[in-house]
C-alpha cells in the first residue's frame, strides 16, 4: 500500500500517513518517503509514537547517523540526543536563531529527525524557511552576485566556552558540551547546489556564519542581515505545530529552521538524530 502525501499548503512541508515507522519499512516505501522528503523539504508523520529503537532504524534507513559535535547522547544510546526544556527552566530558549544544523562541519548533515516525547499543550512551534524557493525568487543579477561569495562558518558563538551555551549558561536541561573545537572555521559556498536534485539554494544562516571571504566584517554583516530578512520572509516559511507522538524529518540542505517558545510552565522533550551527508 502506498503512503499518502498531504502537502502543508505552505511553501514546503508535507504530512505522511499510511506507514508505521515503528516497524521495518519495505524498500519501495522507503524510496517513496525519501522522494517525498527531498521534494517537500520537511515531512511530518503524525501519531507514530516511535521509541528510540525505531528512531535509530529509521535514521539508518534514511542515510545513517551523522556527527553531533556538541551534544551528549541520552543514556544507553550513541546517536540520540534529547532536545529538552523542563517546565521551570529559565535559561534562554535553545536554537532560537535561524540555522541549518552543523553547517560549520566540513560535511554538514543531510537531515535531522525529531520524535515528540513530551509536547506542551501550546507553543513550541518549529519554523522552516525554504532556501531553494528563496533563491529562485531572487532577481537574476542578485543570484549571479551571491554565487560568487563564500561564507565562513563557525560554532564559536554558540558552543565555544564563552559562547551562548558555554560556561556562563546555567540551569539548562539539555546535555550540551561546549569546547574549544567550536573555534574552528569552515567555508562553504553561499549558494549551494543540492546534491540530489541539482537545485540551487541559499546556504546561509545567522546562527553559524561569521563572515564572507574577502569582505570586510561590517560589509559582510550588512549583507547577511539583509539576506536573512529575504530568506525568512513569510512567503518562504512553513510553521510546524507539534502533536503528541509526531515524528518530523527535514532536509538541512534546503531549509533553515528555528525554535519558538510560548510554552512557559510546561515540559518539552524531543529525541533527535542527525542524518549523515549524502555526498
């Protein structure tokens, strides 16, 4: 039986039903899911209630485990991290800036998978911005200019000892492990070609880009700030609302994402795996 794909109605995102991710999935169905993932950028699977074994099997089926440099895994697992915020937590919200996961690595992950474990009754939406659509909508001269630029990525603002999640970050539930390796830099073209579709998209995010090669810092900051406003325009954003038992899979090569709050006084926990680079 084929899966059912229901588009979100926004620029990206689709819901998948007709498959149980808690059990082994036939190769034909996996191929359908992968095609839907690449074409829709973000997939939601309602009412799955996946356990950690199922999450690991699904991650392997979708490309294998990627590297998570600054998270400690949950007890008894090597590749699952908890995105956790306790009900009484007052530390700044985790992952509130637009970003694509681990873009500061030489080979950033192709995807990320999140499984709902404890969902508050309101708030906690995840926003996704389609970067292929954002680039396609640009004037041709702007596209040509951006293709010439190379961005400098680093995790230092977040995960260095003096970063947002460093030594001064107190009272946080998540098991984050900042260290000096966050000071390293990695360059990537500002406009990247998706390795599986050939589509061009903007590979830029406020969370991890610290400059542009050959450009003065103030000029780079101005360009990136202006670009981010375009990248995250309402026309390119899908707002995802979580439900108990839901699984979400997204393509880090074609979307940015960020967390939102609005669930003060409630606990929120999701289990996360990273999917290895496909190229």
